[in-house]
C-alpha cells in the first residue's frame, strides 16, 4: 500500500444491455473448464501485462482486444435517482451535489480518449489510469490526496462458455462520487446493487459514495462462492472417478483443477490487504459505519481463502489417490497374469514332455504312454485336473476376489 501525492506541475495524462449470469450458465461454464482438451491451445500459467521498458510513467498501455468504453451514469439521492448513458464525462460535472452520489460506470477499456477525458473531469492522477488499463493487475489499493484507487479481481464465466475467467474491476472513489472501470461490458454483476438503488431498498440511497463502493466490492467477493460451489461438486466427482475408474483423462482433469484453484487463490488473496487497508488507513473518505460493513467483506474473503485452501489440499491428495489407484490396478493385472501363467506352466510342462521324439521300439522305457489306447484322453484329463486343482487353490486363497473391479 502506497500513498501517492500528485505532482502539481504534471499534466493530467491520463455496453451492451445489462443481464445477470444465471446459475445454469455458471455451472456449465465451470464444469467445461475441466473438460477442455489441452490441445485446444496453450495458455499462460500466469497472465500479466507490462509496458515496454523505458516507457514514461502514466502512459496508457491499452490491451489490443479491449472493448470500446461505454459510460453509464447513475446519480442518486434520498429522493431521486437518475440513470442515463452519456457520451462525454464532462456531463458528470453538473450533477455533483452535496446531497447526492454520482456513480460513473465505464464499461470497456478500449477508448483512450474517453479514459483521458474521465481523468480530466475527475482530476485523476496519470498513474491511476495507467494502473486501471494495465490488465490484469494485482489487486491493490493506493491513496492519493483526496481519492482512493482500488483494484479488484472478479471471477465469472467466460462469455464463450469454455470455463471461468477473471475480470479486473477498478474503483476511483472521491468525495461524493465513484468511478468504476470494467473490462467486459457484457458480463456485469452489479445489477443487484443498481436495483437496490432504483427501488430504494435498505439505506443505500441515504449513504455516501463509500457505502456504494462497499456494496460493489461485496458483490465482487460474493461472486467467488458460486464458482467454488461448482468446483466442490467437481472435486467430489473426481474423487469417485479416481477411486473407481482412473484414466489418463482423470489426471488431466486434476491438473486443470489445481491450476484453476491456484488462479482463484491469486485473485482473492491480495484482496484481503485491500479491504484491510480500507478499514484501517482510508482517512475520512470511509465513514466509521462503512468500516463495520467492510469488516464483513473481509470475513467473506477469509472464508473464500479457507475454502480454496481446503480444495487445493483435496486436489493434491487426489493426485496421490490416483497414483495409488493406478498401482492397485497394476497389481491386480499382474496377479491375474500370474494366476494364468501358474495354471499353464504345468500344462506346458506336460505338453513339452510328450512333444519330445522317442522311439518305443528301441526301449520299453521310451515313453510307453505313446502306445496306450487312451493315452491322449488320459493326458488331457490329467492336464484338466491339474488346472482345476490350481484354480480351486487360488480361489480358496482369495486371489479372485478383486478381479471383478479390474478394468479389462
């Protein structure tokens, strides 16, 4: 956590319709994470973005696939709410009133001019915008003279339906206003908060911008729980699969599960410091009442971290169980082959003896059985008797008990 003081002489270089994500879409997207073939394309172990070495501080390094920026404005107070889409951030200046809260939601980070205009309108430090567009950024909090920059990571299903991804959400909070920056306009989980504002549910319309920031951060943290619920169910299915029928696909699922949990841990762990910093070091921008609510968000983060750590231990133990199951299956296969070999060894011995060339006319001791009338039948009967006795012996010893579970 660092407190930055703007340089007075520095120049201020600075969607689509909302729709919630239903539970079935979330469940299918998370489940597909562990069904995707590894040959569909290699992914970075850790996603990160960086500027060209030597770049001037405050330079906006906008990702090439960033979507155009859309500005959605909500200005509300105890008696009225105004919601509109604006073309220029300058329209927010006329709305700032002591008794109201101005919330500007910038969806998409692809319009550099619009981002620069937001910086000029709200007096944002150049390093603020640099951190906002530097996607993905580690969750953090930075204090400026009269503003706070908060960067958090929110998890949600990818719009392609091929897994769970993360979205960086940045907050710039000042006296009476809050500016949020979202990567993906199509996926927006803030609708419950907007509905509360429109309906006047609770005390949100009588509170300030700090309470609005709390409500949005609480939504971000709560977005981890549905994902973890589906991951828990997937782990249970993997446990049954590892014990009953482990295959090469199983080990790939476990590996992808461990990577997914590692990413979730990387997203949520730093957010503890973010919330803790708001509780302890946010000066007069965060009221004492809101600090109490933030403590509840901190408790939720700790709960998410505990769940992720437990799941990581389970995923690691699944690897050991997989290896044990494979070894047990190999032992069963080897035992089956040993039984078959043990049965045929004496039979092969007898067949080998009578396969030798002897002349009974030279000596009566040169295999007199070759001249017996029932010699062939008797030889087969003796071989069948030996095989039956061996099978009975192995069965009494319990060697056939586990063969039914061995996949052939």
